[in-house]
C-alpha cells in the first residue's frame, strides 16, 4: 500500500525542479497516458476505501510543520537597498507572502497582501511581499529592484518588498508552489502550515485572521 501511495503522489504532483519556470513543460504535464490516468483513478478509489491516501496526505502536512520547531533563519535584501533579517523580526508576528513579478497570479495576490497590512499594521504585524524573481541578468525571470518597485506601485502594494532570488528561502521552507503565504510567530517559528495558492475571492485577511489573532492574543 505504501508503494502504491508513493506512485500516485509522484504522478499527481509531477513538477519541474524550479518553481520559477513560467513556461511549465507541457510534456511533463502529459506524462500520464489515458490508461495511466485510469489506473490512478482506480487506485485512488482503492486507497480511499482503506484510508491510505488520506493518512499519507495528512502525514506530509504534519511533517512539513514538524521540520520547523526551531526559528526560521533568513536575511533578505529589500528593493530599497536595505536588509531585513529574522533576528530583526523577533518579537513580532510576521506575514511573508511569496510571489514573482512574472507570475500573473501575483498581481491579485499583492492586493490581498496589502489588505492584510492595512488591517493588522496597527497591531504590529509585519507584512512583506517576497519576490522570488532572479537577480541574475542571465535569467529569463530576471527583475531589477526598479522593476519590482514599479510592479508594487502599479498594483497598489505599499509594504516592503524583499528579494529571495531563485526562491531559496521558499525551498528552505519546503514550499512547492507560488503564490504562498507564511506566518511566523513572535519567536520566529513557522506558525501552522504555509498557505499555498491564490485567494480568488480577495479574502486573504479573513482567511488568516484566526491564526493572526491567536498569535497576537498569546
């Protein structure tokens, strides 16, 4: 059963190594043949009967948070030429929204991020948008600080923009998709599982409010 679960997870979660490839490999998406897809569906049904798939997924989620029982350490440059480190943020609740200027979903993401900042700014919640765009001119996902500032201004983002070239911190946190939201408690520990994907209803603040309120009230 464990081998079957592993096969299904690999088949359904097949992704390129880099999070920052705008032109996701179409061949990769089509790796499963029609027969292969029918096999996966049948296997999923079988696993659902025995509860194997549910336990595998919940086990992965638990493992992702269990790996970060110590403070997250980082030092990121800002688009204004400054620097923000994890040590500077100790004592504050922190929201870090990971995205990329080349990613269309990030345009909607930053609007939700700004709403979080507007709602919780007076309660000393530090909110940042973290760009994973490359800082190497040789990369096709390259963006200058000026271009990122322009992106933020154009989309109404007023919070500080940090740079995580190539998504190194993102990978350290074992996040496998963009956009993504990470919340750190006052001690710098990861609070709950990262929130992946886009809130299409524009209610990001409402979604993370219970977690933020709990941290602020402790």
